[in-house]
C-alpha cells in the first residue's frame, strides 16, 4: 500500500541526520552548571561596580541640585531682606539669619534648636552618634563642623546647619549640608559638603576663590575670608582635610590627579 508522508519522512536520511544533529548539540547537566557558574562569577565582579557607578551618578546629581537650590535661596534672601546672608548675619546675628534662611530654603518640615556639638548625659555627641558622619575613608566618626546653630531638614530630606557668624564686610557664615540626608554613606566629601555665603548674595564651595576672599588660609580654621589650597581636599582619615572638597566634587575633578574623576576615583582612594 501507500506509505504515509509522515512514515516516509521518518525513514529518510534527512530525518536521521537532523535527529543526530540535535542530539550532538544538547547541553549536559555539567555544561549547564559550568555556564551558570561563569555567569555568577561575572555578575559578582560587575554588579558592585555598576552599583557604585550608579550611586556616584546619584550623588553628583544631588550635589549639583543642592548647589543650585542654595544659590536660589540665597538670592531670594537678598531680595526679601535687602541684604545678603553675610551682611544680615553680621548685623542681626547668626540665629536670626538661620531662622530667616529656613523659611526660604524649600521650607522646613523638621528643625531643631539643639546644636551639633551638644552632648548627652554620657558625654557623647548627639548627632555624630545619630547620623554617624565619617571622614571620606569611613574610618572615624565625626560630628558636623557647622556647630553654632541647630539644624533643619528641607523637603528633600537634606540636613542643613550654619557655622560662625562672619565679621562685618566679610563672607560667611559657612553652611554644611548632607545632600542625601540620613541616607548613607554619610561621609565628608562624599555626601556631606561645606559651602559659604558671600557678600554679593551667592553661595560658593568653601575655600573657592572669590573677590572677598583672595588670600590663602595657612591652616583650616573657621576663618571664611581666605582661599583653601588644593591640598585641603585629600583622601585621608582626617576629616578636616575634606573641608574644601565641594568645589572639586561639583566639577567631578580629582584634586590631585589629572584625567581622573572626583566621585569614581577620588572618593574611592584612587
């Protein structure tokens, strides 16, 4: 009788060759396990790098946004009060200037009059234990260097405080801000930066050259009318050596090594 097309196909050379071909290229369990192991190793190597780069991009964006917001608020302060934050502070005092600025800087859902250098009954610094700020290397815990006012959190969760009031006709006060608030890493020069109000109504990274602070500081102090040398932004466990890092961070420029970046290289000790 007639052979069905299906039976004919099964008995042809082509079907047999096709079946053999599929068997040759099938994966064994051992091959699958080896492949998965390789994928796991590659993922273990690349994922931390991808996560670190993503964190760096976020921090850089937050810093630039913060810098823009600070300058917007400082200029608004000038318009509403007829003088810069620097002039207002030297005329009416630090506390009054701080309260006025809080009203302008993106409102303040939470604030406290307790100063950064306040201690508890055991003598521990309240906020260094709560927020756990560290130097750029993550080695030592520190409190805020802006310790002459209380603090406030703005609507973006950023933590803001002021330092010493400036003398008449000088820049200041210093302003310290954690650009992502209580979120980690909470390190000087990584998400915690220092800025300074200027007589002309702006905000600049602390230590940046300005017409009202043309000279260099011999030592890092609370003096605001000077420019801090480049070596005052270093990767070290001495947190005062990150006081002048905001300018390099905004440029994403390594303070000492040409061609390298701030967030990817410098903050990782490279």
